């Protein structure tokens, strides 16, 4: 049986997939990373990171790249990630 926190995480991820999406949205969903990136959107609800379960040596360059990508597009993003490096 899954824990309550696992069930809540699944519910939130399902909501993110259905509600925060446009035709050009790119969803990255791996065991260690969940991200929605929407090139046409400048606001944070369509540009978010939800799961980061990476080691610090992997996470730090990804964070730097994410910040640079959104800054170059003039877009905001939301970081509501669970997990820790």
C-alpha cells in the first residue's frame, strides 16, 4: 500500500499534467525530476519544477541551466519541488 504522501504527490502530478498545459508545453517526468516548461508562457504556473531527487552535483548545473533558460525568455518559474540534494 502506498503512503498518504505518495498518494498526494500522485494527485498533484496528475493535476499538473492536466491543468498546467498548453499545446507547446514540454513535460519532463522521470523518477528524479518533474518539470513543466512552456515556451509561449511568461508566467510561473506553466513553467514549474515539482520534483527534484537528484544529488547536488547533478542538481546544481540543472538549476543554473533552468534559471538561464527562463531568464533568456523573460519568463517566471515556480519551484515547488519535493526532495533534497
